[in-house]
């Protein structure tokens, strides 16, 4: 009997390594989105997730975990088992801005995650409404120079890129504009349409439908290149503003917990790269006002390091804290 138990124990011991090395994936994958369903990040996650499911032969579930400027969802993924079955689809804010905005953060984005791919970027648009009579950044400068301007600007939230760019422009022009923070880009565009604010900072995707009708007047875009959706709108650099912050854009990216096996992240990166490179997916994203990125993990890491220093330094220079 003892001999039989010893043999069974030996067999189980030999089986354990085989079980531990079971090929990825062998069960459903969950993509956590730290923002509400129906938004830009959710749209990208569901578009990629649906196709990733077919590529992996497993269900891919999108789970919206909102709150604390994305920190709740990001923190959950950071603490999850690093096996490739729990991933994070998020934007720049949770991985860069939050580290400077919050004195205490439940995760360290530089240590707790591996970047799989930056999927798209969402160009930020500086715009106004026709009631201001402003048609360009030069017009805005002239209005401020008169000394009687009482202007306001709206952004999608405290510490977001829109806030940073708006306040940087505010100080560049010495305009004395009042910041009106909102909970998302949609309300910023709504405020523009109603004339509640004078200058709005939103994504191109949120405002582009109102440009052809003249209800929103585009002044400039952030980023190194013009938007393919609004190619007539100049970049801030073209207008003579050389601040590195104006070269930034909000990106949407897929990440995994740190210490996820490289074979797993390599597989995910390969599949996502093929999915995002497909013509039908490109057309979907470009049609929504996004610009394609589709980076490799190495490209993601290099770009992230450079942006991290620029954005966190600017938040501290401007004295911005989470509210």
C-alpha cells in the first residue's frame, strides 16, 4: 500500500510541471477598462477584444471598473496574477498623470505593468464656438492683447492632458482664463455648443461632427502631426508653440501585469499587432477620429519613458493636484 501511494505521489509530482507549463491561453481572458462603458477606451477594448477572442480561441471579456480617475481598475490589474488572463486597456492618464496627481497611488505604473501595444492615439483639439468671433490662435492672442478679455476654457478633467495644455496656453498668452473642469469630453463639447465656455479642449473624435456645421470652430491640434480627420487644422508647433507638452496626445494601450511570462506577452503582442493592422479595424478607428499607433512593446516602452517625464514635470510645475 505504501509503495502504491509512493508511486501515485511520484506521478503527481511529475505531472505538476506539465500543468504549470500549460500553453496560453487555456481559459477566458479578461480586459479591464478603468472607464465607463460606451467611451473611447471601451470602444477600442471591445473592438480589439472581439477579434482577439477569435485569434486566441478563447472568450475575451471586457470588464469596466471605474473610479478615481481610472486608478481603481488599473490597481486591480496591477495586483492580479501575472499570467496573461487579466489585462488592462487604458489611457495615458492612469499610467502617467495619476502618479503626479495623487500623493498615494495603489500601484506603480512603471513597475507594475508591461506594455503590450499602444493601439491608437486620440488627438486633442483646441476649439471655440462661433459666438466668440475667434477663428484662430492668432485671433485668441489678439483678443487677449486688448486687455479686456474675460475668457474660460474647459477640459475633460483636472490633471488630464486637456487641462495641462489649456493651462500651459493660458500662461503662455497670459490670458487669465478660468478653468472649467468636466467629467469627460462630451460635457466639454456640450459647453462649447451652448456657449458656456469660450475655449474647449477635447479629443478630435468628440468634436469633429460639429466642425462641418460651424458649431465648433477648430483652432489647433496637439501632437507632432495634423489630424487625418481634420487635416486643415494646424498643430501648435506649426503655430510657433515649441513646448514639448503640445507634442503629446492621449493614447489608448493594452498592458499586462509585471512578471507576466514573456512567451505570453509576445503572443498577445503578435495577435494585437495583426488585429490593429487589419484594414477593417483601421477604418473603424480612423472613422472615429483616432490616429493609428499599433506599436511594438519596445516602441511602447521608449515613448512612454519620454512622455512620463514631460507630463509629470508639467503637472508639478503648474501645481495641479487631484480634487
